C-alpha cells in the first residue's frame, strides 16, 4: 500500500508497452462499436435537432414523428447510406475518444487506488477515474463530434457533404471555437455520464462475480454485454437533457443548411438554449430522441466494455506493471 504522507510517493504505473496495448484495445472497441451503432446515432441526432413536436400537434406536423416513420422517410429521401451519414467523422471521433478514454482511465484508476482514501471507496474511484477519462476523451475528439453532427443534421442536397469539406469551412467562417461548439455542455454531461458508466459497469460485474463465484475474466461475453448495456442505459437516462442541449448548440452557425427540417432554434449559450426549449417545446422537448439514444447507449456501452475487456484479456494488458519513484 502506498501512503499519501510518504516523503517520496512511489507511483505504480503501466509500462509504455502495456499502455500501447490499452490504446490498441480502446481503438478496436471504438471502431467496432461505431460501425454497428451509427444508424441509431443518425436517428438520435435527427430527433434532437427537430424543434417541432415529435407527434402531430394541431395543424403543425414535424418531419419525424416516430422511429419507424423516420427510418422510412430517411430511406426514401436519402437512401440506405444516409444511415451512415457522418460515419467517417464519427469513426475518427469514436476511435479518438475510445483510445483517450480507456487509456487515461487505466492510468487514473491505477493511481487513485494507491491512496488509502480511494482504495477503500471502489465505486467512487471508478466514478472519478471514468469521469476524468471521459472529459479528456471529449476534449480530444470534440472537433469530429461537431463535424459529425453537422453532416448528419444538414439538408440531403447540401454541398457540405463530408467532414473534409466541412472542416476548412468551419475553421474559416467560425474560427477554432466553431470546432468546439458545445464543449462546455459536453464536459458537464460526459464527466458524470462516463463516471456512472464505469461505476455501474464495475459494480454490476462485481455483483455477478460474487454471485457466480467466477473470476471477472471468466465471465461470458453475454454477461459482459448485458452488464455494459445496463450501465449505459442507466447513465444516459440520468443525463440525457445535457446531450440534447449540446446537439442544439453544435448546429448554431449552420442553420442555413437545415431549411428542409423545419424551424431552427437560434441559441446563445446553454442557459438561452434551455429557456427557449422550455418555452417552445416544454419539458418533454429535452427528451426528444431519447428512445433511439437509449438503444444506442445500451448497445454502445455494451460493445465498448465487452470488446475492450476481450482485447485486454487477449493482449494481457493487466500483467505488465512497474514501479517508479
């Protein structure tokens, strides 16, 4: 045990090669997860960016009224590949995020567990390490998140059809800050969200291992998938409104490319966006797109953790630790 009051605190860390294997596991997890969950992400973003009510209200009817109707309409207007709009930016986003998240989580969690206060509070340690890692991953991948949101949210006949075209346009017209729109909301959301993800996942895994009598490494893929899905859904339900606000903010400065989607909301910051959403769409507006989001979050978290754990076991990531002064 390493003590906080030691004159020269020894910090246990992973070797450079082990950290490389952690990054590889994170990249594999992100790549596979994004490939399978991109259509749900497209549906989620389309609903989040729609100001009109999801269902018919009086004489006004929104473009998308249900998941099934949205799928049919997107397919009819834009074709099958529309469900993978923004996939290139999304793939880079996810891999960048997953590498940074899982790699930094391992480093932060290892260091926190060396302090007596944190070593006896396992759930809190997982929450803090996961939340910190999520924020670092979000900062590193934010420009790709903005680009992905705009590619998915633009009219289907727009010339800004790819991230390679959008990147220089955003940088020129909006400056560097345009590539980090919604970062404040993202960090407010992603910190507790990923913290809850890691906390719930490890808590449920610990319960299952105690009940089954098996080691974590010997649990089935199905168990890991179900545990990941449960942790993802629980975390997202708690923090969904922040994700909704973030998406609205990311579209500011890009509204001319969304004329066919109906009314566009102009916001000046988090508080203004919350006020306008409450006035125009009521409390339920903050939960638009929640169902495809919960489906995506459950699948994403299930794939993230199970694939990452599988690659960790395959590469024996946890077996190579060293001590440094």
